[in-house]
């Protein structure tokens, strides 16, 4: 999840309708994990794993993306789902740590299932799920059938989305990852895909964070914000011990750069600092123009989800009704401008 900048931000509550007519890049991987960790088997005898079809194939990711993507479309949002590409070598330590925690959780989950301790198994279920390459391919195939744009980033999805936003390809970036701001996204939206749902008994509301506003309120330049994030800790570096957001803000205001902070506080300068900075300040992104949205292929969608994965008529019908309300459902084989 990168660096937590919540203490520095002033979120503004927003409605989905506030983004009507806007193109919003969506960090697909974080969204996928929300779906596969929340849409799981529950109750007595359930192991807490993902929901599956009659062939035992996971479908939680497809259910989640189908529902939330079509809600966005119905609200007038033009989403662009961005998927992670190949991770940078500096992130490998973070990924290895995540895998280690998942392996530990799986051992405990296996024991709980063997002992038929369903309460423990369900608690651990969210810690063992994976969003596999096959699941990614299925998600993108479904989005294609819905006519919704989806792309693979050269590296980090939120980084590529932030650069796209900074150069005007999209109007905002929807992500839960605060690193989105370190990558320079002018507008970040949290909870966009879960707006109006309940989490831990509370209603979830979307909120907009404006980078320029955050910098002005905290008396920082963008480059200083990146240095602050690196000191606190990101996916590319664990951070400088003893420095959290509030302390880091005070230090970066006083001394200006990481190097000066380290010199004043007798700290070791992070290894490969310039390379880490560059990953935020100039994150790799394709120069290819974004594709345009298309009409939904109802026949293909039904074949994939109803025939292929046992989706109910109620579930598929609800999604198709949203697409129709937005004028995005092809009827009677007719073409429209969206098809060209």
C-alpha cells in the first residue's frame, strides 16, 4: 500500500455524479484484492476461500468488477482500468515479505480446515487469496466484453495512472494507495468503487484529494513530498527508522531534502536514493493514446458469465440494465459511433 499520507491530506467528500462525463483511471489490482478478500464463503462448514462456480473456479473477482464497473458507467464515469506490469527490482523485497506472510497464513489456514475450525479458517481466508495471472486475463476479457477500456502499465498501475492524469489523459486516479500522490497524480479519489457500500458497519463515501492543495497546506514542493514519502517508507524502500509522517514533515520542512535530514540527524542516506526518486518523479508510462470506450457485447458477456461461470440471470441482468441506462448496450445487432 506504499506510504500513508492520510495525516497530511484534506479529503473532500464527493458523489459519483461529481465525475459524470469524466475519464477516471482505476488501480485495478487494489480493487481486485478488495473483491477477493470480501466476497468469500461464509458460515458453518465454509473455509473462507473465494466464491467459486460449479467447476470450482474462483469468480469473486468477476462478480466484483462486473458490479462496480457497471455502477461507474451508469453514473456517467468513463473508467480506464489499469493493471500492474512488471515490478521493479527494488520492490522485490516488499513482494517477498508479502509472500512470506501469505505462506504463514496458509499453513495456519490448512490446519484450521483440517481441524474443521471454520471460524479460524474464515478469518484467515482473506490473507491467503491471490489474484493470479489467469484471473487478471479473465477480468480483462470481461471488461473487453463490457466495452470498458483496460490497459497494462509498464510497471506500477497507480504510477502509470498518475502520469496519465498529470498529462491530461484522464481527469482523476481512483486508488487506495497514497503513493498515487507521490507519482504526481493531480487528483486522487479514494473509495470511488466502494462508494455507497458498507464496511465494518459504516457507510463508505468517496473522497477527493487534490495534490496542489496538499502541497500548499503543508508548505511542501512536490519533490519534497517525494522525499518525505521515501523517508516514511514506500514499496521501494522501508523508510528511515523513527521517522513517521508527522516527524518527517517537520524534518523535510526544516532541512529540505533527505540528504540534509540525514546529515542533521546522523541517519544513513537510503541506498539507491536517486533511483527511487526517479521512479516517482518520472515513472514509466506508455505514450500510446488511450483507447475509446465501446458498446457492451451482451451475447459474449452472457456466454462468458452465465454459461461459463454460472452467473444468475438476476446478477447479469442488473449489470446489463446499467449499461443500457447509460446507452452502452448494443441492441438488435445495430452499430453505433462507439463501435468505430
